[in-house]
C-alpha cells in the first residue's frame, strides 16, 4: 500500500456519517466581532464542539502531527496534540505531545 497522500482533508466524508462541519474560513466570512463568534456557534450548532486541525505529515507520509480541541465555551475547553505513526496500514498514537485546559 502506498504512503501517498492527496493533500486534501475530505470533510464531505465526515458529513456522510452525520458530522456537522464548520470551516473557520466560513466563520470569517460572516464578519462577526470576536466576542460574538461563540454565541453564533452556540446558537447554530449546539453548546460545544470539537476542533480538528489539518494533520501535518512528514515527507514519507507515515508520520503525522495532529491537534484536536474540545471547546465548551468562550473560556472553557482543552487541546491535545499527538504524533501519529502509520504501522501496518493503520494510524497509531506514537506520542502525546501536549495537553492544555482552560
């Protein structure tokens, strides 16, 4: 199996499984004041959400850096980052790099 990567993070696949995808670029287009963003998300999508950043791959696409956040309010949440490694065609967590809570 090749380690090639298309370079695109296909969020439409997640929608097929019932996930609501909100891209930060779309929020920026709304021209909301910074203190209004949380209210907009809360009213339109629910009381909390997860944030998944696009993974950063090494040059052979068998290791990745991934950041996942859980946001439960304007000053509530946590973020965790991982180093993942592709072993036998499956991604495993190799190391947890950081964790922060607010």
